[in-house]
C-alpha cells in the first residue's frame, strides 16, 4: 500500500470516527431526555397509562444503550485499524529510508578506484548502517593466498593473516557462506577468531575477502532484515569495488613501470 493510499485510508477513518462521535453524543442526549421524561412520569402519579408509558420509554432507553455499546465497540475497532495503518505507514517510511541508504552505500562503493578509499567506505557502511562497533576487514592476498587483515575497528587483531579454511573466519571464506553466531548480543567484544558474524566478499563464486564482526553497538541486540540486505550488498558490491580498485592500482603501477622503461630507452 502506497503512502497516498495510507493517507486516504487515514482520512476515511477520521471521518468514521467523527460520525461515530456525533452519533454517540446524540444517543447520550436522547438517553438523558428519556430518563428525565421517565422520572417526570413516575413523579406525576401511579396511573396505569403512565406505567405503560414508563415501560415503553425504559425499553427505548435500553435499546439506545445497546446501540451506544455497539457504536463504542465499532469505535474501538476503528481505533485499532487506525493504529495498524499508522504503524504500516511508519514501516514504509523506514523502508524508503533504508532503500535510500542502500543506494547511497552502493554509489559510494563504486565512486572511487582507490583501494584504501574503498576499504574506508566499507568500514563506514559497517559502522553507520549495520551498527557494528568492533570488526575487521580481511582480504585474500595474491601472493600468499591467505586472508590478511586490511583494516580493524575497535580491536587489535590476534594475528595479521588467517589461512583460508582455518577456523570460523577461514571456513566462511572457503565456503563463501555467511556465518552468524547463535547469539549476537554481547557486552564485550568476541575474541578475534570467534566472531559473531562473518560476511564473505564474493565475485561470482570467488571469495576475495571477508568482513568479520565481533561486537554490535550496545542498543543493537540482533540483526534486522535491513542488515541482511546490507550483507548481500557488501558481499557483491564491496567485492566488485575492491577488486576493480586493486586491478586499477596494479595496472597503474605496471603502466608507470612501463613508461619508466620507455623513457630510459629513449634516453639511451
């Protein structure tokens, strides 16, 4: 349901509530008038006609009271529906905000070919959007084939390199599957090699690095649907951005070396 539909539904509900309020006020006034008339008839004497009239009016009062109870029940139901629509509206607004954040994060990842800048942007996403307080970014080394710590936040890594397939972090990199601990809420950071989550950075079936999370912010006790969307984004977009930046850096170095060699030949 769109925002405009929710707004129209909210206006319809407000109109229903307004009519219910007016009808309730009319019922209360009629009830009071009939009660006053009954009291007047009872005070005027005990004639049979008066008694019959009192009974008729008394039944009418009960009928009005039943209708009033029915209106109040409908009013409460409308209030509940109104609350549901308000909650839905807030949820849609939050989803729109999350989509905007995803777009900005994706744009930032592909806005540079500087590898260190890509890593910095990944760190900002993990901190600001996922809400991680302690984590590490590890990349697969072209020379050693091991996961080497590229950046850390909030914790000194236990070691600078982890073989692929070794421990929780290495196995996640080997399988290419996300790892999540049974419980992610912690007061203190998890040990370096016992993270609460590991997100492999993948290009197709190849893992080029991982994000290892050891502690979330205090107010965050679990991962949300939005977090899993971000993990999917990081698994693909961050990997592509990092891989492109590395290729660019390698090409730039080779070009510089080649240009230097050509310059040397020209001098000779």
